[in-house]
């Protein structure tokens, strides 16, 4: 299961049934601009070693075996994986339970593994015969009591001095010598024995809560105390704070360095995969559900995860797992087939492989997860040349700077308006000449480095109540309202012709009045009974928008949380405002014009090696509230590109689409869209 926090990367809200949360990650980015990094990654490409995961089409299937599944017939297991259409199989190898006869001390083969049996070895052999790649799964976060009895210092220690025990297993500590030393011995044996295509690590670090959601608090073990004191000159805090979270993040990274080095030395062609971005070859994420998660559902979870991973680390594979199960207590009951398929199509549309996860063997009590995956894998296999070397061609960058509601508001707005965009959690693109954007959107908390980008000619749209590092005028202070913004100037806001006001609920940053305001505040006034509505209404000169040139560039600042309001309430007027602001900032207009329904997700991906562009269309009309149904077939979707186009081919329909010319525009029409389609533009 995934091990990331719900606030920082919103994986829990966005995707994860991750009731278990990495302490270290909690809120780490949400409130701090300093977390946005411009430094070059320490996890760049690995020289000239061939990387199959970057150069081959990948169809990814994971089974999480229970220890009782050790008796599964490996031939039947792998045959079922191949029959579903996967070509990459992530399967249990070691850690909590080894599925091979390990000789390393404190590492235990499954109690259900028949004597002399080597399940992992058998699976690997069967997979090789079928051309299926194998990634071994490890979980080093927990182990058995005899290890604790022999080495209590390797284990997580609660504030009351007790170990953390769950389902009879003892939690290890990322800073203890189980992770730091003994794990390397386990892995050395595994890597010597088996020519794996990769290793995946579950729960990479100290979780802040267990599988039932019960908080564990910071680890108080001697190793943590000593390291923490060396760094901060004080003991580990009783509750996790920003320093502790940074400490935990760094602890995970340090272990990742050692494991990456070992894997790459022993098996140079194998991938190191886990949920963290540093030192890995690929970034894992999850699209999943949890019964206790607040609504609304996030229907773009897979798009969000893949776009964010690839936009942040373009040189890695982004494997977003469609988790079949409903939530931890119901590992064997699945979400609706159209939900799984939507996630898998979103993965593909944003440059990731289709990937699905089931718990147990391939003989499932609930067959819906695998039934849903098969046609997607079949499509991918028939058209696998589409899915190698895709690069997001979007000219708009959405910066993931913090609060997920605000970020998601912008994410959804851009998607609904068919403005191609890519997400990044960092600013490394600032110094990457190959990655230029027409517009950067920072939903809130614009980082200080963004000033240089604007000064050098960039365009920026930002919002929220934290003042951006740009000349926005004198700040009076943060205020709260349940009022309105009065529209004065529609020059740049043609879509707001049918309203004179926008509603605003919550915080805003009060700025000094400007000469020619576009929006001004009408503060909270009487709203009931109707006879008294606005009897005390006041018009102010408090601006609701700042638009100004800066250096060679230009920025627009919306000093209230418009992204969050749109996420929560979907006001047409807020959408119109943002859409017009974006259009006003795009120097060359939009990359794509279309009459597609807002629930059709459209991405623009280049395949540089093939000198062609792919337009992916994912039909999201099957989503309603908490339900996912088959999408409604849509007809006659016209697409317009301001570029040279020689030919367009609709892959699913299997036919060329006529292209018409109108000035610099090239127009073509897709006659029918079912769940998913790709148009090859050459
Ligand atoms: Zn510890």
C-alpha cells in the first residue's frame, strides 16, 4: 500500500486508501514555499544502461499475495497474468514474508510455502518463458517477534516505550539497523539468486498510522533519538512537526540511496521502484478508494498522479496503480469496472502504463478488477507503439504548491476547458532549456523563485491569500468574507457578460485600492430575511484581482482562493473568470480548440522519436457522484490545432479523419467517442 501523506501530495485524498501515512511526509509541502526545489535532482538518468521501463511498452499487473497463497500453482498464476494481457508482473518476493527459501537470518520464508518450494523462482521462470517481466515486491516495514526479541533496537518505539505491533508483526524503524544494514543482506541474497527486472518496496519509511488508521506518533528509538539530536540538538518531539517530517523524509532518502546502489550494482538492468521520487527509477502511486474518505471523489486521480510524477521527474516511469479493492477491510471486493478502466485510460493518456492491482492470486472472488483490465490491456497490446516515448506537449504548467482543494480546482478547470497542461511539484524546469511553458499556474503559495521566471518573460496566474513574490501593491492584511466581487471592467473577461458579481466565501488578502479596478469587494451584508437583503450593503475599492507586467513578463494575482471555491462549488462564474484570465495570459492563444464536452479529458502528447503528436480523449461522462458507469457515446467532436497537420488517424475507429484548413488552423472531426480514443497527428 501506498505510504504518502494526504496533504502534501494529496495521495490519500486523491488516490490512496492509504490509511497508513508516512509521518515524514505529512504537510511537508503544504505550507512551505521552501519545499519547492530548484536544485538538480540527485536521481537523474543512469548513464547508458538500457532501461526497459523507459523503452518498452509496459502493461503492469500486481498481485499482493497473502502468506496463505504460497501454495498457488506458479504456472497457472503466470498463465492467468499473461491471459489478462499484462507483460510486467509485480509479485511478492520477501521482507515480511519470503516466497523463496531464504538463508538469511531474521528473514522468514512463508509458513505456507511447502518444503523445498521456491515460489518466486518458479514464477520468475514461468514468466520468462512467456516474455513477462518480473518485479519482486519487498516490505521491510515489519517483521516477526523473534527478530524483535533479538534486536529490539531495530524497531519502532512508541512514546510509551512499547513497540508497534499490527497483525502480530513488529514495525521496524527506518533509522534502525534492520533497514540500514540487515535489509541490504536480505536484498543481496535476493538479487544474487534471481535475475529480477526490478524491485518494489511497499511502506518505505515509518508510517504515522497503522492499517486501521491508529496514529503511531514519532519513533522514539535510540537510533532516531541520536540522529535527531545530532541534527536539531534536541530530542525527538512528542508529536510530528515540520522538523520531524523533514527528518523522516531524509531518513527514507538515505535508505533509498543505499538500496538503489545495491540494486544497480547487482542488477544494472533492474528498476528500483517505490512511492518516493528520489533515487528511484520509477514513481509508484495509487488510484484507490476508502470508505471514510471525504467526498467528492476525485475522478482525475490517475491523471493527476501520472501528470504530477512525469511533470516532476520526466526521466522516470510513472506507474499509477488502479487498486481494485474498495478499502483495506474489503481487499477482496472491487470497485466498479468503469472506474478501473477510467483510471487505466487516464494513465495512458498522460504517459504512464496501464496498471492494475488485485490482492491474492489470480483466482479472484470478485472478478471485476481483472475483467475491467483485460480490454484496456488488449487495446494497449494492439497499439503499443503509441505508449513508448510519450512526452507531454502541454504549454501550460500547473504547479502543485499546496492545498489540494485549490490545486484540484485549477486541475479540474483546465481539464474541463481542454487546456492541455502538465503538473510539476518542483521548479527544475526553470533552468531546463528544453522545457518552456507559455503559462505557469500556481494555485496558491507561489514560490519565491517564480519572480525570476516572470521577470525573464514568463506568464503567471496565481491566487490565494499568501502574497506572491511580485509587486502587488501594499498589503493591508488577511480578511474573511461571505460577500461578492463586483465586476467593473469586462475587457479581459468576456465570458462574464451575464453577471455583475461573483460570490466569495472565506479568506481574501486585502490590498490597497487601485486606480482602475477590475473587481472590487462587496463585503458581507444582510442576507435575511429577504426584505432586509443588502439594506446595509457597502461598495468598497478593495481589489479582487491584480494584473500587471513585471520585467519582460506578466502576472495575474487573484487574492482569494478561487481554485478551492471552484473545486467545492463549481460556480460557472468562477470558471469563466479563470478561463478568461488564462486566455488573456496565453501569448499565442490555446494549443487546441474543441467542442468536446467538459467531461471529455483531452491530452496532447508528443512522440519525438516518431515525429508525431497524439491526442488522447478519455470519456468521463460515466462518472456521477459516487458512481461510475460506462460512458455515454459522444459524436462529432471537432478538434482544431494551430499548426501544420498532414494527416490524422483515429486509432480506435481505424480510419483517417479528413483535415480542413482555415488560416493557420487545421480542423478535423472525430465521429464517435466511446470510452477512449487516440488520434495520431502527423
Ligand atoms: Zn526510530
